[in-house]
C-alpha cells in the first residue's frame, strides 16, 4: 500500500534544529493569532518572505524575547529577586554569542540535508500550532496574488510518474518553488497528488549552513543540490523541484525583464535522461519584479558566486524594505518534455543526447514565455 507523506517517517534532525523549528512555528502562530484581524498579516508575512535569508537576526531577537518572558520568572522564583538582572542581563552578550556559536557548530556539522528518505513537509496542519503558522505564510497569497496557468485547460500530471520540475526565473527568491512545498497550494489544487507524493526541492549547500535559514528549508521538503544527493533522490523514485539558474541567475535579476541562466545548464537534463524523468518547465511571470536590484560590484559578487558558491544580490522592496512590490505572479506550467526510458537506470547518457534535449527544452521555455507575455524581454544566457 502506498503511504501518504504524513504517514511516512520524517528525516531525523538535530535536537537544536527541532527546537529552533518549534520556536519559529510558535512565533509564526502567535503572529497569525495577533494579526489575522488587523489586515496586517499579509504584509508582515511578505516582509518575512523578503527577509528570508536574514532570519538569523529575528531568530536572535525571538530567543531574547523567550528568555525574557519565560526564564525571568523561573529564575526569580527558584533563586532570588533580581536574579534575572544579575545573571541574564549582566552577561547578555556572552549567552547571545554562545547561542549563535552553538547554532553555527550544528549547522556546519549536520548532514541531515543530505538525507533523502523522509525529506518531506514537516508541518501537520491538523495540529493547531502548525496550522496557525501555516496560515501566517498562506496570507502571503493575499499580498502577492499567484495564479497557476497550465499548458492547456484540461492538462493533467500523472502522480505515478517521476518528474523534474524546472523553475524559472530565480529572481531574488524563486517564488514558484513555494507552489511545491505542501498540499493546498494553487498548484496542488490544479494538479492533485503531486505535492504530497515523494517530492523534494533542491537547495544549495550553503543554505543549510546558515542558522535560522536552514531551519526554514529543513522544515519543508528540501535536500542538498549536490549531484550525489540528487542521484540518491532519483534512485529512490522521488520527483524533484529545482531552480536551474541558481545563485548566478539571482544576481542577474532585473525588473521588467526575465533573465535565465540556462544555455549551459546540462545537469538537470542529464539527470532526467539517466532516470527517465519527464521535465516540466515552470515559469513565474512577475517573479523578477518583486524587488529592485542593483549591479554594484557585480564583478566581485559574480566571482564569489562562481568560486565560493555564495550569492549576494543587492536589492530592496517597497519603501527600501524587504517588503516585495505588490506584483501578481502567473506560474506557467508547461507541457512535460518526455524523455526516453534509459536502458540501464542511472547510466550516464551520451553528451550529444543531453545537448539535443537541452535545446528542445529551451525552445519550449521560449514558446511558453512568448505565448503569455507581450512586453517582457526574455534573455537566455
């Protein structure tokens, strides 16, 4: 009997990571309860989304708040009046630095992002806390309207097939990836049975080394994007979601234009041919327009991205904040590019075959973009 995702054992995470995920979940649940009737929830959730890679700063603030709210009365009850001030506040910089260093140590040494089995969405929406935190993030849809547009009106995707969903463009944040995190998204409603059926997203290794950020990705269905892990996932018959342009494409983001780094990206084509996975192009029209970007020190930043795999885009949203510009996004779902079944599963295909299918795929992406836009330039590098 095929088990659904919420019946399968989830991958094991370090205790500190589990605690951090719970703290974030509790925080987002509280924000939902406090903000849902004010009309501010979509804005606050969108700011959190825009500041995704800066979560370590609010994380430290959250830890400090929990210490103040919960540790203070415990200390003063168990020890003496004024114990909080003389112990916690007196040495606040010491324990804050210690918390940060311990998190960094766990992030550096942990390898759970390389575990394939159980790399699924961790939230159980039947539990109040998880559901409240999920509704906080769901409210982003009220600020950034997302619609899913399939290649034809009666389009379907067979949940029993193995796919590679290739998302474009990366933008500052690859918003279309959010359609594949869990059940209940516009994509899941349009193509049921995909999001909760052995589906994993790929993220760069550096993402899992950033305290605060890693917890966000590990609480979802993301795994490391290294070749060995990708092969393990495909061998385990998991479908994959990947933003093919990665950090390089993020640096090239421009409002009003879609810039793709694709002409040399053979890896996802090769993997599809090795394991017989149909390739589904996903294009987020409007994703490049969520933030204003700048080309300052582009040469140095591109060097860092290529040599160190660290991408540092310079950007801002509305009012010079992480709040994205209010731009509707159309998530185009292209017709799957069928690939032949390999004679030997996992066997490396001929380079000429890879190049042939990459050209076919690029033409399909161009056709998608041309069909749904009239005033947007598409650049493929």
